[in-house]
C-alpha cells in the first residue's frame, strides 16, 4: 500500500512541475471619449380624458329594461359609397348567391322597421325580403308584388348616403 501512495505522490509532483507559469498580459490604457447625451425638453403630456368620470354600476334589471336604438346610416361596403344595382335584386336566384345590393335592400328595410334584423339570410332575396318589399310598396303607394322594380328601388334608397343607385 505504501508503494502505491508513493507512486501517486510522485505523479502529482510531476504534473505540478509540468504546469507553466503564465505572466499577466500588459494591456494598454485606452482613452475613453465622453458621450454627451442630447438634452430633451420635457413635453407636457395631454391629459387623459375618460369616457366616464366614475364607474357606472349596471344591474341585470337595467340591462333587461334597456332600449336599444339602432345606429344611424353607416357605410357597410368596402368603399365610401356602394353601388346598388337593380338587376342584382333577383328573387330566389338559381345559384343561391348573395348580393351586396340585396344586403343593402335588407339593411334599408330593417332601418325602416319593415324587416326584423337577423330574420333573413343577409344578401339573399327570399320570401321574407319579398314580404317586406311588398309592405314598403303598399306603404308608399307603389304598385308591385314584392319584387323589386325601378320605382321601388329608387324610393327605397332615397336619401341613403351609403349607396349610389344604378338602374340597369
């Protein structure tokens, strides 16, 4: 055992002798330039205006008794004004396609209280839209059967800032 310990000690000494001594590097001093930050003048922040000064408590009864008022005319198409085309008002079209023109017809009928919002497929001229157009025709003294004609079309969109009427 003693021999093994002596051999191990001898190996440690040999390893220690092999380690080289490294002298520290000499680093040149570098001149540091002073960076001057620009002076920013303080800008007075605009006061935050809250919609409500105090939180408003709403009860379930308030919600149940609330009267919902429809928003005024609004652009619903992709531009400032949409073209509505009489020839696009096809009753029960063969391809079941929806039309932006029929969507506007339904929007106007809803605004006038002749059609219940959400009762129709938006943009499809079906039986409910036909019945509402007939009510409009009767209320305005226009001869018709619920199908869209030029006189009904022009009268329906009279004063509507969202559309430009195209009769073709």
